[in-house]
C-alpha cells in the first residue's frame, strides 16, 4: 500500500508540474500583452513572432521543448527567442509541482499554485514595464474569494476582510505620503496587489508582507544601484519582447519610504506609553476596513466624479468616517471624525503633488524601482516557506494583547 501511495504521489507531482508548464506558457502571453501599452487581448490574435509576424503552430508552442528544438530561434525569420519563455514555464511548473508535493491532492494545492502563478506574473510585468495589471490583481482577488467559498462558505468573509485591509493599508499610506511629502509613493496597482494578497493569505499577513516587501525593495535598490545600467531595450514589447532592465531607485524615495514606515511605529510606541494602545489598534482596524471599502467602491464612480480632488483622499475620508461611526458611537467621536474629514479635504485642495511620470522611459529616467516586485516576492516567501501559520499566530496573539492592554 505504501508503494502504491508513493507512486500516486509521484504521479500527482509530475502531473501538477506539467499543468504548471502549460499555464506558464499562457502566463507568458499575459505578461507581454497585459504589460503592454495599450493592453492587448490574450485570446486574439494567436501567438506570433513580433518581428516577422508569423503565427506559431501548436508544435512551436510546446512549453520548454519547442524552445529547445528551435534552438531559441524563430522558425520563420531566425531571430532569437527570449529565454524568458522557458524560464517562466519552468518556474510555473516548479510552483505547481511544489504545491502538489506539499499538499497532495487537495484544494490547498490549487489555492497555492494559482496564487504563486499570479504573483510570478505580477513580478514580471512590474519589473519589465512598471505595471501591475488589474487583470492579475483584481482578477486574482476574485479567484481568491471564489476559492475560499469551498468547502466552507464562511471563509469568504475572511477573504473579503483580507482584501479590504490590504488595499486600505496601502491606500492610506499612499494618500498620507502624498499629502505630507507632495509626491506619490504608492500607486493604485500596489493597492490592488495588497488586496489580492490579503484575500489569499488573510489580513494577518498584511503587515508582515509590507515590512518584508519594503526590505526586499531596499535590497533590490542597493543591487541595482551598484549594477551597471545598460538602458532600456528598443525591441518590440509584444509577444516576443526581451526583458527590460530595472532602474535605480532614487535615494530620496528610500528616505521618504523609511520615514513613512517608521512614523506608525513611533505613534504606536506613544500610544503604549499613554496606555491607549488597545483603543488605537481597534480604531486602526476600522480605518483600514473603511479605506478598503472606499478603494473598491471607487471603481464604480463615473469618470466625471473620479477627476475631483476629494477622490484623491477617498481613503482618508473613509477612514475618518469609519472611526467616527465606530462602536460605541458618541457625539464627540462623530464630531471629531467629521472635523477630520473636512480638514483632510481642505488640506488636499492646497496640495498639488508632483505628477508621476507616465511612461516607462520617464520612470526609468526618474530612477524608479517598482515596489510591487518587493511585495509579490515577500508574499511568495511567506507562503512558500511555510512561515505563514507562525506569522498568523504571532499577529493574532499580539492583537489579543493589544485589545487587553
């Protein structure tokens, strides 16, 4: 019986790896077409060489094998085919095989494989073109919520809560930094990415992912700062483009991110000193949920409303309202919340943040390093290393301590 089980496990791992390679082939298409401007459909046209336009036959699309048989050159024009294709296919196959080895034939395997595949796609699009496609992040959030509904539908609420806290945390950080330093530090793509991570991993993973993501981004900055910069590629970015080089992040941005990250720690230490840390923690939780609701609700706003100034601080306004209406409701708290909301709007009217560069070339010239890469890698490290259950226990225990403090 043990031998049969051993063979079954091996067959399942191989099968999962093959499925991963197939999904990796499709992931290459998603990376290159969703990461392009303007975005292209991943269904039509068929895969083709961007240089000669020759459509690829099915036998030229076999993951890894076709690249090897073709000797990394297009059958039509003989031009090189990027090594990105087999590497992505192999990486995705490894993700699926690893999850099959860890969880066996189970829903956890599908959950982890889908999450890892999406994180890989986001890492590549953000590193190549400084874009986090909503097709990956928002689509991944929907998938996480759907997967959480089976076999226990009650876990759907947990996924919703994780998405709201993740998106709300990044939205508040971005809006606060924009008002204080006059420059955008977080993009809308980062909000959607953290919402997806929260939906997959739970709200307990949000703070660890943010902290680890900031550390990874800083390390990437140091590496790219010392790495010779060769400039951006001039080759086509569609179907068979080559990888772009990550740019050097400005030291000033690192300093600003450091200040933004240290400030909440200082405020938390002060609340501990005063003895109100439990109340502060409770209000922050409500504020994050309110900001998360505001972020996702903003997708329903018409274009004319979305251009108004107050929308730039929708997360802060929603957080102020959530705090003002938090139980137990009091007239003083409501008045303070409304006053804070009015102050935020009035202050936002007088702050004109520097416009972020709109193209990849401008971002490269500005020395931009996508923060989404660090967040995606941090989430993958926590999930794949098996450290997530321990992190959850620590966060939950710390949360219980704060509420009792």
